[in-house]
């Protein structure tokens, strides 16, 4: 009887301790941390401001025009590739220059196919479904050099992106973190103009004959002897230079595929590398209709 009473007394005391908010000794280490001091809060805010500055210091939202250069007459031409494996979108524009000295600029031209994502469920009853506004880039082609989407997205490993893609497929969701958006492409190219196409514009002095007509296409004799020419699929730019005007033409190859689509948007970026910052001088994003093949 005494043992029973003592056990009951222990249980009653334990219930009072828990009711008053007391915790057993072994759980005291998991108590909430102390509130940060004023100095710690200021240090955290300062670190956050520095992080934001490092992220946005190279971001140029709007171009700063160059009074000596005008980008004019952007034209599009679609034609068949000589290899028979796809089609080209040729984008041509003029760089009108009013300076006297020869100067070099940097040019990016991005052609892409952007479409609204298909929702995986019937949503006619929901006319303002926000998921209908998710836009996906089906494919893209950058001139002068191709760009990998993973380079735009950042430092995540290839396996991480594969896992995200597989999770999106298995869960039938619109998780598209593994695919960069048009805005991400433009931001990345604006921050990284180093790999852009170098284009010289000429003033009072005309270009040398070797510099008046430039291209990255090189067709060797064995290709010429064949009925089908595959080397032209890698043709990405042509430059025709003269005094006060340079014509830039970029070539974007779209390979035939099961659900063949063609480019419907074009981004043109022009930079002045001589500037210490705010190097972007021209940016245009244009939607184009499906041009006829010529």
C-alpha cells in the first residue's frame, strides 16, 4: 500500500511540473535560442544588404543608348538547311555608325520558341487559372555560340535538375525550376557579354578587304563533294562591313523533330565594351509570326 501511494505521489508531482511548463533535464538543451542582440541584428542586415548588392550590381534593367550607333531594319528570313535536317531563321539588322574612328561592339542574338504550358487537367471552368500563364521555352539558339540552360540557372548539379524534371513528370505538376525563363536568359546574357559576337564598325576609314565580309562557316572540300552538306548547320553569323554601316546576319538552326515548332521570339542585345559599366546600349525583344520558307 505504501509503495502504491509513493508511486501515485510521484505521478501527481510530475503532472504539476508539466502543467507549470517545466521540462525534464534531458530536454532543456532543445529550448528556444536566446533573442539576437542589437549588434547581431545589425550585422545580419549588413550581410544581407551586401548579398543583395553583389547580386544586382551588374544587372542593367534598361539599355543606355550610344549616340554614335543606331540599330535599324531588323529583318527575318526563313529557309531550308542544305543538310535537309532542319530550317534556319536568319536575322539581319544594320548598325548605323556616325563616329569617325573604328570601334568595336558586342552582339548577342537569341532566337527561341516560347509557348504557354499545357495544364495537366481540365480547366475550362476556371477561365483565370494562373497556371495557364506559365510560359515555357521549348528550345533556343544563341548566336554566336550555343548556350546551355544549366549555365543560366546557376550552380545546381545536373543530377538536381534531373530529379526536379522527373518529379514534375511523375507528379503531373508544372514544376519548371529546371528550365530557365526568357527573363533569366536576358539577365544572364546582360551580365555576361564576354562571349558575344565582336563586330567592328567603321567611320572615315573603310575596312580592309579581309574584314569586309566575315563568317564562321567553313566548308571543306570533302563536304563540297557530297550531295548533302552538314557543315552549314553550324553556321551562326555573317558580317558585311563598310564605311558608316555594318550589316549583321545571324543564323539559327532548328532541327526537325517529332513535334516540330519554329522560333517565335527574337532577342537582340548590343554592348559597348569600352564602358566601365552600363555596357548594354540596345535591347529589343520581338514576337514574330511563323514566316514562310523561302
